[in-house]
């Protein structure tokens, strides 16, 4: 877990360990398409079928999605900042 935290901090700060394009594209796809779709799907099915935690699970997925979007946005900004210089 500490290694992941270190990698995220290094990534956000524009460190040497930058992710490659394929990883970035996959994470962007997950953040923009997959996580929001899963959150809405579970929330809707929980409402229809009475599944447990119908509010908490979609809210948690949305929070993770927001965090991932922020990390990717900062990473993108740092990439463009370093590529211009």
C-alpha cells in the first residue's frame, strides 16, 4: 500500500516515474466510462431489486472515480508542463 501511495504522490508531483500512454488511456477510460456506468447500474438495480447498500456503493464508486479523475488531470497537466519546457 505504501508503494502505491508513493507512486501516486510521485505521479502527481510530476516525478520521474511517469505512466506510459497505454496505462494513462486505460485509466482514463475507466474513470470516464466504466466507473460512472457501474455506479449508475448498481444504484438502479439496488432500487429495483432491493439490493443492499443502494446509496453507499454508488457513492463510494463515485468518490473513487473523482479521486482517479483528479490524479489523472494533475498528471496530464504536469506532463504538458514538462513537455513544453
